[in-house]
């Protein structure tokens, strides 16, 4: 057996740093155009694609992409966990020759590490917060939709308590809950929003338990940002109402259903992939707009026309450019956070990290 | 309806799955067969129930099909563990892995789809009109009455009041002696381990039709193991098993109530209360039962295959 010498160690340490040096020298290749038959795109989902909500929606977008680019090799991976396993998966996909990775959730550093390592691959993550040369993000300005939902809730609620089933305390949840609270308090300042974190995006079992806990507390309207819509069954059982988040086929006949955000990612996906193929892709964030890329108008049959009319008026107002997020806005410790005459911009709303007055549990 | 009442109502519903699975395990263990496959069987039961209810739109047909799947699994398990006399622990573990794997595989296209039908509450006349107890105990669905009242009572009568029950317990304690007096050891073990498997599978179906309404990978999340632990921790007493099952249902529900009441405990810890209490539960009864160990012990021939030629 060969005896290890000092030069082996030095050589070993040297070769350890060599690849990172070599990477620093690589030029980003994401600007090089692709032929459809050479292209390979991967979609990674945080939950299953059959969840009837967020996952299904992205899967439909992906199917539209494969119709539009029939020669492109498109793969989709479900249930990608928020762990080092995600990093391993992204690295594996890159090794397989994927040129663009699209995730339907925020994988933060798990993705960022890989994007640094593979400069020739384009990365787009939903609800991301890091932008580098080859890593961008996309999202929808859901705070306007949730503001309208809050407004409608205030017209319907009898207990003045709204329940929100959340996944994790992250900015998109803050903006959703805050928008609901501000929208509801516009009509009735006594309304409170109770939040429960379930610790996952897709776990129907805990969603149902959380919904039950919120009902026990007296909430008579449930809202959520979860991937699935299992809490609708709880709402039906308990004779209360619920808003859904991202369902292509909302159960409008359900007596508990009020409304849902309906989002279509296919145009955005096709655009992004087309840019990647043309070699013009850049990591500029994309924010999908209410009224253009997503909408909220599939009413439940149990909702009266007066409420629909009022909601439509507010909706049209927002489309005309009305921004309801104007100061003064207090946080839930009664400190003034947004002074009067100040309007929160989309990027402030996207990065919202404090709860407004009237929110508990966040 | 106040919060405590609702909490108890849902504790009973949530605990039902664990209680039913632990009753199944108890039956199997009383006849001397250790079935560690409950986790896998519950997964299989859950996935069968969701597929059946989405196909036939009837919870009762779904439960019957779930029982059928349980019976098939039970026969396979019993052939391996009792007829071929393979190691019961390994057979059980194999069933767990196989069950979870098959369930995740078959259930993939059904993940997140809500069951079209579920078990409706069936209030018992007169009893359900008692103020609080009436709502908590007597306004539940029929499976809850079966799990908490009818099945345990039947088992109690059969096991402790009949000659047949004595025979079964004898098979679990000393199969050689039972065989000597003419008790059909293999037949009894076969039947009761199958029955245990059916109840275990039914527990998974119950979860889908009464409490969760939708399938997702990892739905059972250790409840099968908790059910096996409950039998041992409940010291082979049905009453303790049922009470502990309700307690676990309560713990599952209280985690979210804690968030609603803004307890200064992080949600991550509140969500893992079930597992924390499972560990606490595993330790404490050992202290309590120290002086009484003989009375509380497991069936003597548990996990021991019966060879007639060795008698």
C-alpha cells in the first residue's frame, strides 16, 4: 500500500479548490439560444400535481408549455422537500443536461447554491427573494385579490373573526393576511384575523385540524394559502364559508364556497421558455397582475348579488389603479409603520414582514 | 358550542383511527401473533378507501372494500407468519414497508383529491340531547360508536365471558397446553391475526372517511406505530387503550388550539406534540406498573411460532 505523503495532501487540497476556480472563469451560457429538440426544462413542485390547487395549476401550465413546444423535453418532479434533498435533485437535473429549472415554490438557499454552481442553467422560482444573473423569480400580486377577499369577508362574517390557514411565516403569507385584515377592517374595524401555521404547503391532515381549531375559536370564514382545499370540507360540515386559493375548477355549488383566485401560469411559462430558447432570457422578476394573468371571478352560488356587486366595484377600482395599501397602517403592536400619505409599492408588499393591527398568531 | 366541547368531539374522531388499529393489534397479540405491519396496513386501507369512495361515491362500499383488502393482506400475513412460521417481527416490518410503498404508488394520482362522500354524524335519539356529553359522545358517526363502544364490548364478552375467549387467551399464553386440550392453535391464530389486519386496514379507511377526507403521501405519519405502542403501553387492557387513543386524538387537536390561543410555544413544537407525548407515554406507565409487573405483562407466547412436533 502506498504511504500518504505531504504532497498528496497539498495536491488534494489544491484539487479541492480547482473546480471552484474553474467555475469562476466560466461565462454564463444562459444567453445562448437553443433548438427545441436540444432543450430540456424541468418543473419542480413542492407538493403533488393532483392537489387540485397550486400543484395542479402549475401542472396545467406545464402541459400548455409542452403543447406549445412539442419537441422540448419537459420533466416534472413532485413533492420536492425543503431540504438538502432539493439541492441534490437540482444538481442531478443539471447533470442530466437540463437547461432551465422552474420551481413552484421558494427554495431559497437550496436553489441559490446550485444556481451559483451552474451558471449555464436558468433558474426561475416562484415566490423567490434572491436575484442573480441566472436566478430569477415570479409571483402574483395576490395582495389585491386577498384585499378584495377581506372586504367580502367583512360583508359576510357574523362573528367578526376570520381564520387563515398558513404554511410558514414568510412574506407572501404576511402580505396575504395583512391584505385580508386591511380589506376587512375597511368595512368593519372590529374584525380580527386569526392565523395558524401548519408547517407545510401540502398536508391535508393538518390543514383539516387547523381548520377545526379555527372554527372552535369562532371563525366563520376560512381563508388559506395552502396548496390543497381540504378545509372546504370542514367549512361545509360546520356551516361556515371559505375562500379557496388557486383552484382551476372551484366547486361553485358547494354551500361553503365563496370565491377563489384563478391563476394561469401558462403564458408566463411559455414566455420565459421562449426567451430562454431565443437566448434573450434574463433573471428579471415577473409579477403576474390581477385582471391579466389571474382573476377572482368564479362566485359560489350561495353568494348574493349585492355582495358580488360591491366586490366588482372594488375590483374595477383596483384595476383602474387604486392602491388600497395607504397609510396610516399600524402593526399589531399599535406602532405606526406606514405614515399617512404614503402608499406601499408592490415590492414593499412582496417583502412585507410585519403583521398589521387586527392579526393574531403571525 | 364552546371550545372545550368541540375539542373533545374532535379528539374522539381523531383518536378513532389509532384506537381501531390498536384493537386489531390487541386481537392479534392476544392470540400470540405480533403484527408490526399496522402502519403499512393503515396506509393501504386509507388509499383503498379514497379510491373506492371516489369510484362508488358511497362510504359504506368503501369501508367494505377496505375490509376486503385487509382480509387479503391478513391471509398473506397469516400464511407467512403462522403457516410458514417465518419470523413475525420481520414479516410485520416487511408489511409496513410494502404497505406504505404500494399505497404511495397507487395513491399518487389521487393525492389531494377530496372524498366525495364521508361518514355522516348519526345522533342517537334521546342520548344525543343530553347537554354536553350528548354532543361529544352521542352525536358522532356510526364508526365512532363501533370503535369505542360496540367492538370493545363484543371483544370483552367474547374474550372474557366465553369458552372460546379462554381458548384464544390460552393460545396466546401457552399454545402447547392449549393444543394438548384440543384447541386448534393454528386456526385460532390464523383467524385472529386476519381479524387484526382487517381492523388495522379499516382504521386507515376510517381516517379517510371520517376525519381527513383526502389522501396524501405520509398521511398515516406514525399512527400505526403509536397504535402498536398503545397496546403495550395500555398493558393489554382495552379500557386503557381506548382512553389513551382519545388522549392522543386530544393531543393532535390541542396543537392547533395552542396556536389559536397564542401560547408562547413555537408552532413546530405544538405540531410535534403527538410524538413528544408518545415518548412520555412510553416511559411513565413503566414507573406506575413496577410492583405489578406480572399482572400487566404481555401474552407469554407472543411472537413465538407454534411447532406441534416440539411439544
